[in-house]
C-alpha cells in the first residue's frame, strides 16, 4: 500500500535455501530463525511468519469463538487500508 524502495518479500527466509541468489537480509532472517529454533520449536513460524500470524488469527477455536474486539480492530485496519489505497 505504501511506495517502498525495497521488496518486503526479500526479507522472507525461504530464498536462503538458494545461497547464490539470496540476499544478506534473507540469510540473516533464516539464520536467526534457525538459532531461535534451537530453544523454541518452529520459532519463526510461531513468532515471525506473517502468514502464520494471519492463520492463527482466523483459526476457529470452537463454539465459544465469537466476533470480538480484535475482529473490529482488524476490520477498521482493513477499511483504513482500502481508504488509503483509494485516496492514493
């Protein structure tokens, strides 16, 4: 949504498997994730992965799962994003 001078996808650690094409930031994120995984299993997946955070947010937790304050906040952020995109 914002005109950034760099690609945020380059910060994902998945390109680190191809060392010749991976950037320094990609290798650093992968290395830090591997070091953290020594003490916390799936550390990157639990605490750093934006896709994992989104899936955790939308996951149903049973019959007590109701529309709450977090859902309202997410809706407002989404509406703000659409408004910013529309105005730009």
